[in-house]
């Protein structure tokens, strides 16, 4: 079994040459994230990921979690690793400085999170929840709640969860039944049950801060009647210490296909008089606040896609370099590793090129987050905010679908040995299968993309983004070595805009047909964005080659990956186009009774 090796060369190249680390470093509040500082952070994070988290990944998978008398126990070594993780300050990397964080920009922290997810996704899910909850509390919680809870959440001293799903309320949160009864002192008593709560109970932290969606007694029906409450596992005394156990109990944990090291809990609130909680944000506006945490989680799950895919790719390429089988199809020579077989090489290129494209898109989006939050020009900040909003479904939906595909291909490279648990390839496939589901399925992301992000503004932001992409196609055409890529990118952009026009024209009279093709549209947009990003990487590599700056062999490989992507992946755009335009009617016209 191979060990995880952080892809620092790829990460640093994309940060510097594609995502614009140096320009983000110039933004107010981001000055500490100099290239030298970020390099040092990545080096140290890589050591922790490969030296501490990666060895525990298999342990968590084989041992899983166990529930005993209401308490969840994680796998061996989990507690010691988390203590080391927190003591090193990794949890607060991007958290606000006034609450114990290091306030690094999202662009600097995103590759670090990729390493955590590559090395041990099940472990990294816990601190990821803290990042999202900290942002929600910073924006919406009262000063009193911030004073008690925020620093503990930012630093990871206390764990964090988000409690949305109920047995009858999965993606449809309007069916939420958990209720909150107000007390005379401003607190609330919560009653109900939540399911699929990641790290809802564990011994890794001394306290857990739950954010819970619930209804007030006079709440209006639907999603407009949901409020958000902070409910700690242990109540906090006036001096900041831990008091009595709150009325929150873990009554079961799930036995899952993957991410065995992460406890997925069913929590019961209010079996003994009501779980004490405090409202976060305004009454009946809880879903808005929860979506602050949800959006951060969705971006993080997209990073899980590239992280898991990278780990699976590393296993596959290591195996392909060692496994000797068959004869060379051209020369007839024997005794060569399978990496020389054209089909194996094709699969590895399919994996690596798409990972490069997804990584570039996610890092670029992280830079957009930073510009949206820190750019001094409000118009510029708003443009990047709209870019983030538009492409969040792609960052989550397409990135996770690519991650699944890459993990699937890794098993194919291994052949029969990939189906054997000992090689480790199967675990990545099992772990990755959830990422297209939780925090909003690919179908939900696609519907959001079509409905809220495109139809609501008649495609205005996407058209602005298309202009940027076309400018890059012009840059490719001007480079003698990359000019052959320009027509492929320009044609794909034209096809995307044509499909956008079709979606806008048919979204009213034939909405069901449009929504039936929403997932192919998401894949189409993701594939085009990937072509855009990997072309940017190729152009940056060419500029460095011309300046004789950097490792020439590596830079040539970046150009080669872009050429593979443009010639083998980008043509899928036209298949997706046909599915969007023509496939919806075949779906809506089929009799469900015959399924």
C-alpha cells in the first residue's frame, strides 16, 4: 500500500500561477499570507497529513466507531491525533484572530484542507464543521453567545455540528418538526430528533456545540417558519467551565458504506424536560443563518472530491508503475509495468487532468471568496461574490462527481486487486460515494444552479464569466504552442452560451423538461470551467517556460495535461448539450407507473 504524498508542486503552481495568491496577499486583512508564509504552512501541513493522519485512515476504516451507553468512541489514535491537530493551531487557520484564529485567507487554507481530506477524510470532517459554524456564529450570534462559544469553536477546543435532517425531513426542510419552547429568561427548550449528524457525539472534545433547526410555537408553516438554536452538549457555567449534561442524547450511530471513522449519529433532544438552547439570528430566519454554514460545508465537500481523488490517483499510479503484466502492444516487449499500456496511461491521464482542472477551479473560487470579503472596491467585491454564488453548485456538485469518477477509475487501474480491501483503493471509492449526496445531492445542486443562480438573474453573471473565458481563448490563440487549444475552448464556450439561451427560453413554458436536464447542464458547465482553468494553467506554464523559470519537465507536463483535457474531456460538452436540450422531454414524458 502506498503512502500519501502531498502534491505540493501542483498546489504551489496553481496558487501562484492560476489562483493569484500574490494579488490576494495585497488585499486588506490578507497581508500575512505571503508566498513564503503559505509555502511554510503547506510544508508543515503536508508533514502532519502524511505522518499523522494518513496512517490512521485505515485504522478508522477498519475499527469504525462504537456506541456504548450513549457515548461514542472513535478509533484508536483518533483522540491523540485530534489533540495534536488542535495544539498545532490547524483548526483555526482561517478563523477570526480576535477569537483565537489565524485569519488566513481562504485561498491559503484551501490546499491545507485538501491535504486533510486526502489523508483522512473521516477525521477531517470534524474540524471542517467547526470552520462553518464559526462563520455562522460570527455573523449571526449575539455578543453574549460569541463571548461564551466562539473562541472554543474557532480553536477546535469544542466540537461543532449542524442539525438539519429529520426522519421525515431530508432535503425538504419545510417538513421540520423539532420544536423550541421559549422560556422566561430568553432561553428555549428543544424537543425532537435529528438524524445523520456527523460527529454528533464523540470523546474527541470535552464539549460539542450543536446548531439546531427548530420551530417556535407560533411559527408559520414551511421554511419561513424555521429558527436556529445553539444547543451545547454540556451547559456552560458563569465562569466558562462545564456544567450539567444538557438534554441531548445520541441514541444510535449509522453503519455506513464508507467514512467509517466518522460517527454519524441520531440525536434525541428533550427526552428529560427539554434541551436548553439559545436562538442564533432572528426568529423564523434560521435557514438563512444555517446556509452560511451550509455554503462553507458545500465548498469543503467539493475540496473533499479533489482530496479523495488525489489519494486514489496516487495509489493507482504507484501500482501501475510496479505491476508487470502483458506485452507492449506496439513493440511486443514483455516485462514492462502496466503504466506503459495505452489504456492504463489513458485512465491515469483522465484522472490527473481532471484533478488538475478541479483543483484549479476550487483554488480560483477560494480566491474569489477572499476578494468578495476583502476587496476595497465594492463593485469588484460584488462581482466576485456573484461568481462564488453562481459556481457554488459546480464547486460542490461537479467536483464531487469528478472525485467519484477518479476513485472508480483507480479501482479499474488496479484490476482485480482494486476489488480487494487490502490494497486500499476500495476504501477511497467507498468514502467518496457520500460526497455527491451529503450537503445537497448533485440533483439539488443542479436545480439550484438552474433556478436560483441562472433563471433568477437571466444568466447575467454567467455571461460575464463567459466573457472572461473568451478572453483566455484569445490568449491561447496568440501562443504558438497552445494555439491548437483555442478553437476547442472557443467552440465549447459558444455551445455553453447556446444552451444557456435554450434554458432561459424554456424555463417558463417547459420547466419540467429543463429541470430533467439540470444535472447534464451542471456537468456541462463544470467541464467548460475545467477547460478554462486547465487552459489558464497551461498558459501560465508556457510563460514560465519562455522565461526559463521553473522545472521545465513539470511545466511541459502541465501543458500536456491541458492538451489531454481539451482533446478527451472537453468534447463531452456536446453530449451534455444534447442531453439538456433533448433529453428532458424523454424523462418527463415517461410514465412513472412503468418504471
